[in-house]
């Protein structure tokens, strides 16, 4: 609180009488006046302070007693928006914020919960807090945040480089696991952006969406980036068909499409750069048409829907990575050319690369061969619309980041998610070992259930028993690929547990700054290894 008063005095933001009154009122908030807030303001986030029509807005953080009130919304953040002025301002200065008046006297003070409705109101008051399209940005970094409290660390890392962060990113499946909505995801990012005073623009990604209905929910939550998962409209089984089966299915396709496939692909060769050539036999051209025809048609439908719904301010990512086999260069080229033909504005495209891109561990595979094939995928993207190559499950792939950055020329989208969750668990392992032991014990019993949703190759039997590891050594679990995978895939069960969830949020609230700095360092390593320019 003294930091705020000192800032006000130094900047002469208010007259002396108002300064003194503001100090008294902010310092004297009591449970009787506001039972929801408690008395222990421990921090004013100075980067959050913003003036609007003579009104001062900012974010304050409360002590651990806020967790004792039993309100999940307060407990999981223990932060509040405060608004203050010399006297009560006109409603037009406050927008649609739902305020709880704390002091009707001079200076006037009110507070608002960091809720979805208030985040929407903040978008109108301070437009820089609203997600925006990043279509024109060269390097974008998806920073999934399952807890809704990692944004400060994400922003601190992004500020160091010439990159644009996608700070709100979640899939329907992840939301279902942990009881969030797209509105929650965007609101949490909004408050983090306001808290850090980040005005450079950020994205919001409705991840792995498969239907127009799901897309509309994401758009309604102010998510301008849509990752279209084509899994359910592609036909991967066609890869195993014989030529007779392919010919039969091809004959059933639209005549105009068939004619173009036979004319533009069958028997044709495509030269990429000076050394890469991709050829299509007649059989392979027909196979591509049958495999991807419905997906391409649906992509056009989605593109037109997004264009109409957003007035053209959208980022469409095409995801073809949710398959069991790598995307062949010829198939990538076919998809890229056909999307162009249909007028689909592709912001980024995610092929399935060779090797294993498993969750929150380094790349598994032949790195020289990855480099060879990845270069071809980049050439295809560069010569067919110059869209960004997107790397999914991209966190912690440190051994291939230099290749990814170099071959894309930093025109890329890197998608991360679970790594921010694991950095939260690392924070707890370091600073709250007793809680870490509870989480680890739960994960050991829960991971068989989690395996029904995730494909990983971890050796869980190789994880050292918990009782053999001292508190000081617990961080080693976060450096072990097998333990990382176990803790990663168990997040849904952990966050649904009625005792672990509040304990986890309380711990991370207490060690908020430590968590933010651990996140910052982790993402600086990611972005630095890609080769992004420091600013």
C-alpha cells in the first residue's frame, strides 16, 4: 500500500488532501465493510495503474486470509480491481464494471472482482486489454495457462523478444477437465495483461475446435484465433486402401474437383527452391483428393464463417497433426494449394512432423532427419501463401528449437500448454514440499485414468519412489521425463480434487512472484533457443 501512496505523491497525481484520504481509506478496508476482501492488502501492482477520465484503476493483491472466506473466485486469485478518485465519478467513466463501493466519501474508493463480466467491461474501458488478431505478426508464441495465473510470467518473457504472445489458449477438452470456459480463459488473460500493463497486443486461441458451434462459443468469448482440428473430417484410413478402392471413392467426388486433381496434380512435379522436388503419381493425387476433400470443403466453410463473424479480424490455424503418421510433403503441398484455391486465409498450419512431440519433454527422434523434412515443410509454406508453420506440443523441444527458428525464418507459431502447469508444480516442489508430496502421490494413483486421454511413452516404473527422495531433491522429478509426463497428464484429476485444488492455488498465491519468475525464465529459454531477436 505504501508503494501506491509513494507513487501518487511522487507523481503528484492527486492533491495533498486527497492523497491523505486515499491512504487512509485503502489501508482501513475491514471485513465489516467488505467481508469478501479481508484486511490484508499485501501488494499494489504498480504496472497496473492506469488513469481514465480522472479515475485511477489498479489491481491489488490480498494476503492468505482471503482464502478463508470460502469463495472460489476470490481464493483462486486473491486479487481485486480497485478504482479510486477524489469523488465519485460519472458512470460513463466506469463503464459496465460491477463495483462494490468501499468509501462514498472523499476520496471515493470501489472494488470489483476479477470476474468475466468485469473483464468484458475492462475491454471497453481499456481496449489494449482485449485480445486481437495476430495475423500480421511474424512470430507468435502460444502460452497455454491451465491455472489462469501464469500470464504475468508469460508477459515478462515475451517482453524480452520480438514476438507476439497468445496468452489465452485452451481446448474444449482441457476446459472440460478443469471446469473452465473460454470466457474464463480470456478473462484470466485480460486481468494478467492489465496487472502487467502490457499494451503490445496479445492473442486468444480457441484450440483444437472441430465444429462451427464450438467456434462460435470461442468467438463469443473474444477469441480471434481459431485452431481448426480437421481430425473428424479427414479420412486417414484412405492411406491404407488399395488403388481400386481409391478409384471408386474418387469417382464419387465433385466432377470439377476431380478434373482439377487430374489436370493439376496427376503426373505433375513441383519444384520448391533449388533442390526439392515433389511429384504426384495419378494414384497418389487421387488418394489425396479422397483423404482431404471433405476437410478442405469444411475449411472453406469455416473460413467464410470467421470472415463474416469477425469482419476479417481472425487468425485461422489449420491443424492436421492429430494423426498417427507424419504428414507426407506431397500431402502438405496438396492441402496448401487446395486451401489457396478455395480462398482460405491460412494464418498458420500444423503438420504432423516425424519423431515424437510428446507433452512437455524434449523431442524424441532422429534430429538430422527431422531437419531435412522440416525444411521441406517450411518451403511448402513459404511458396504457398507464406503462412506460419505451427509446431504443436511444442514446449520443451529444446534440441530442435534452433532448427525450427532457422528454417522458418522465425515465421512460426509455437504452441505450448502443459509446460506452464509443470512450472507451477516445480514452484511448489521448491517452496512447498509437503504439498508437492500430496500432488505426486495423487498423480501416481491417477495416471492410469489419464492415459485414456493421452498418448505418451513414459516408463512410470522408472520414477523414483517418493519416500526415497528428500525435500531438497524433489525438483529432480521436474527434470525427469517420466515424472514430468506423469505430472503433466494428471492435471485434470488434480484440479478436480476438492482438497488439492484450493491448496495448490493458495500455495501459488503465496509464492506468486517466485512462480512468475520461474515461468519467465522457462519461456525465455524457449524463445531464445528459437533465435528470436531480443528487444
